């Protein structure tokens, strides 16, 4: 079987031959010119025939160009020393040299990948588990109530979530979790509590737990939709075969979800470099080594300096974008391999 | 391949819209919000765009509209011109960040307030208008009583920022009821050992009387305010003679105080205090607001007995809140312990005018004349900046009102016609209004004429100011260095890392300081070389 390019060439050849046969041209060269003219005319005719649709698309195109592509001109500042004061000065690759030789940058890069990917795996896994559990619930009112309850945290802003958990996890006398641990004699009742959000060993587990609490409910939506589409005959057949409830989950439900799980993972993998808000509201200087991500690093370099160099921030942002772009391509490739079509 | 290219472009576009959406308005393109053509003779000023932090207490919740309206009327009366005052009041605790975001968006005000450390970085950049001549010729010159305040702000003989008041600073407040409960007197706290014993007593002897071991000796928003000069004023007893920043020593040499022995000793004290539980363990992550509210919260579990905070008006405010929350009726200002010697008078925040860079000073001069010169007119406009709007924040009309009516803290006020007095706060009828942007006790030029008798009736605020003036010394001036400016964020991170490792994690001080040196030592050395070569 020939490639798409070869097929198109063959079609073109046939159309050129047809032009000669119908007497519109005397030679092959002349026929090819006529074919090109017809093709161009067909293109504009298509536009004209569908002008309503194209007119409707125009505002969207303008919106995208202005809001997404116009700002991209700012990329040039990655090669400038650009402060709020004075004209930008060309510095070549100096900002990149500084970036690659800065320890804090590499820490933030590593943290971005680690926190994002593990968070993705954990929230996906818990979402699947909860979705399967909800699917097995027979009491409809209980199922609906539980669904509503676990969806709610998703709609809370990260600032509110951070305030709630900071109070609960506070090491001072008012911290609820430390109070319980002291009451249960798990930690020294007379000692200071665990500083969960300022302790390098605790920060990441707490971060993942908060993310699971906040996002698991919402994550179940897509899996519940898939589960509702499973053919009931499969369960009936399993019943006839004498399968237990757990066996039905393992041999019917989970395989049915596998394709969706992979799609969710692939689609979210492309977004791993964008982590910001959840970290920003929960981290502090004591845990930068385990919590600082590229976006928070950019934020600090830009906005905690009275006179920041936007050029450096842009260079870090550009690097982040290139890695993000690479991940999009990777996910597109993975998507093609697994489900036969890409995500782009 | 096309799809891959599209993928890359999409990803880049999405992310870059976050980090590089500035269209690129360098300072040379900064334009003013005024309309009308600029001439070298007279500029037709029609509006002033002002950016300010929380020091303007007549905020949106406290009838800022009345302040603006009366300011505009007073300016019209004084200059005969209609000038609209447009205030953009930014979050106080995140002011530097917020200003950075404004500038990143190319949104430059006409006039703004800058904290000292921010001013040090901007002073020589060309963004700020050189107001030396305007200042020297200002109408208020004949009334200025403390010319040294603005003289000290000059860089190479040029004045880029104006301060109408001196800086103020923090003093240590102690709850009197807690002192009584643990059987101590503030007058007996003379040394660090005395102070530490007091903190231990507050921590271990249940001073709030709830039967639980849930109180602390002291609290602060962070152990070191690495991004805000003078850095150490929220825990002065622990930092003592240390100054963990670049400063000029007695020999005139610029040195890094963070690497000095005094800082090491301070870190040892903080480490021990944290381990002993006398500092609220959440201090590292507490914001200023959180630490303040814990201090006067009606639930004293988790509160502390001493708290270093701003002198003057805040003495009144903290006391009012303690009374309102039925915690205590008296706060004691602790005299500086022997090892501290004096509290620190910070470098004053300054008002700056943004230079549009067109080489014509008429616009900037007009802003100076209208905004800054009138600020200390000794009359109506100075009263507006000092106390707020007439009949909203203060009045001279006969009236009577009651604070905390129906409680045992009830207090009545009665004033005769013509008697200057502050009114109830617009946003809290149980609190007396205290001041607006300028503290009457700190201002460098007095009210005169009919307004000379307008004095702050808050006794505590006045006492606080007198106490502070008697017990303060000036802070080290902030260094001006491109190297420091370029690497400020990295240096702050490195300092915070040391504090966390030593105080919270109880790590080795020498190792933590070695890490600091490894991380930013070369930057610091370069900055010191730069500063000492000038």
C-alpha cells in the first residue's frame, strides 16, 4: 500500500489526465497549470460557500492571535536584561547561563516533575478506586450524597484550602491534628507539635493528601461516565459464570476502565509543567528544597524583587515551555500508539 | 512534523502568556495619565494617579471617598485647579510584589510610596524624578523641624524621594495581666536572661488561666524579615546587636552582617528558644496579620505574652483590641534590654514621583507642587493626611458618643463645639479613629495657625511615640548596588534557608552558614567589592 503522499500524487495525475482527455489542455504542462488554477478556485469557492462559518470563526481567530500568539513576542526578552526601569539590553544567552548554573532552578525543575507526575498518578488512582466504589453502591441516595460531598472540595479555591489546612496542621497549641496526636500520646504531649507544612519530610505527603482530598471527587466524573457505559450483559454473563463481586470488578469493571485511565493520564501528562497555585499557597522558605516548582521559582524571581529582571524570568519560562512542548509531543506519540489517534 | 510544530507553538504560547505577557514598555516610554500638552512653563495637571500601601488608613473600608473628595476640594481652594486624585491602594504585606506586577504590566503611577529597601534599589535607576530643587524651594521649607530626615535620603546630593515623617519602629509589648499572673514586673526585665525567664514563665505557667499548657512567650511573623529593612525589629531581644544584612560598619566598610559572629549568636538564641517552645512554633509561616491577631484574639490558647510591634498608634490599637476581646486592659512597653540597647528607627518610607523621561520637568514639578508640597502645608491638607476627612474621621463640632456600649469596657466621649476630636472609626463604631497616613507625632513639620491645636487625643499613641523616641537609634542605611538588586531574591532565599535549617530543624549553625556562603557567597563578595569601591 502506498503512502498518503503517493495516493495524492496518483489522484492528481488522474485529474491532469482527465483535463487532457476533455480537451481543456493540449499538453501535460498546460494541463497541470489548469489543474492548479482549478484547485485554487475550488479553495476560494469553498471559503465563499462556507463564509458564514468562517465569519463566525473570525472573532475566535482574532482572540487566539491577540491573547495567545501576540504575547509570544515577549519571548525575545529571554535574551535581554529587562528591568522595569531603562531600556532592555541585549545579553545573548546570559540569562540561560545564569539559569543553568543556579541550584535553585534545578531543584525547582526536579520538584516540578516529581510533584506533578506523582500527584497525577495518585489522584488518578484514587479517582478510579472511588469511582469503582461509587459504582458498586446500591443505595442511590447514599451514592448521590457521597458524590456531592466528594465533589465539593474541587470548587473551593486553593487559598481557602490552604488556610483550612494551615490551621488544622499548625504546630502551635491551636493545631487540630497535633492536638489529636498529643491526646493519643503519639507525639510528646508537652513538646511542640509536628510542623507539617515546614518540615521537609512531611511537606510532600501532606501536599499529596490535600490534592487527593481536593481533586479525587472531581476526577471520578469521567470514570463514572465510562462505568455507566459498560454493557450490563457482561456482568450478567459473569454472574452466570459464578463470579464473585470482587471478581466482577477485577475482570469486567477494571478492564473497561483501562482505556479511560490511560487517556486521562496521557492528557494530564502534557500539563505537568504548569503546577503553581497549589504549591504557592502551601509552601514556605523552610521547604523550598522539596516544594519549589518552576512557576513558584519564576514568581519569586520576578515579584519578590523590587527591581526584577524580567529577562531572566522569561528565560526560565521559555525553558519550561520547551519542556512542556516536548511533553505534549511525547503524549501525542503515546496517544497514537495506545488508542490509534493523537491528542493534537 | 506540522503537528509537532503546532504542538510546540501551542505549549510555548500558553506558558509564555503567563511569564512574558508584558508588551515591553521600557521606562523611556512611560507616559503620564494626564491630558493636555506639556510645556516647560506650566503643566496643566488634571489628575494624579497614586499608589500606596496600607499606611493610608483611610482605606476603602474607612471612607476613602470622603478623604479624596475633601483633598480635591482643598487643592482646588489652594491652587485654583481641579485635580482628580486616583488612589490605587495595594495589599500592605505584599506591596513590593504588587508594585512589581504593576510595573510588569507597564502601569506606572504618577506618585507612590516606597519602603526604604525598595527605594534604595530604585533611587539611581532614572525612574524616579530628581526632586532636589523642588524640595529646596518647597513652600513647607520654613516650617520643617527635622530637615535631617530628608537630607539623609539624598544619594550623591540628589533627592529622589520625600519623607514627611521619620521612620518609626517596633517596641516590645507585654500583656500586663500575664505579667501579674506569673508574678513579674516589666521594670525588672533588664537583661536577656530576665527576658528569657519571662518567656519561659509565659510558656509554662498557664498565664491565661485555662488550665492548659497552650501559651507561648512570644510570636512574630517569621524569625527574620529578610525582605524588609530593618529585618530584625520583630524579635529584637534575640537578634540584639546582630544586623543580618549588608551594612556599613563603624569603620565605614560595607560588610555582610549575616556572616558575622553576632548573627551566629542570634541564631543560637533563636534555636534554643524554639526548642524550649517559648516562641510560637508556627512563627515561620505566620503572616504579620496572623501573628498580630493571635496576640489579641479572644481565645488566648496559642497566644503569646510578648509581641514586638510598631510603636505609637499601634500601642493604642493593640490595647483597644485586647480590651475589645476582653483579654487584658493594659499593655506594657518593655524598655530595651541591656543587650538590645535601643530599638531600631527604620529608614522612613518615601513618596516618589515617577519621571516620564521626556526631559521636561514641568509635569513632575506640577505633581510635586500639588501633591507633595501641599502635604505639609501646616493646614487643611496636612490635616487630611494626618487625621483624615473632616466630620468623617475627625470633627470640631459638638458631639458625644459611646464606645463598647453595654459592656464593662464602655467609654463615653463628649466634645464641645470647636473642640478638635477624633470620631469613631467608620468601619468599627467601638474603636476610636487614630490617624490617617501621617502620624502626628512623627511628622517633620507641625500644623500651624487655626490647625495648631489639632492634636491627637489618643494618650496611648502619644505615650508610645515618646517612649520610642527615647529608646531608639537609626537603622543602617540600605545599600545601593546593582549586584544586590539583581540577586535580591536569591539572597533572601538563602537567608531563609539558614533560618529554617537552624531554628526550625535545629541544624548545625556553622553548616547552615557554610551552605549560605556556598549559595550566595560570591554574589555577596561581588556586592561588597562594588560598594566598598565607591
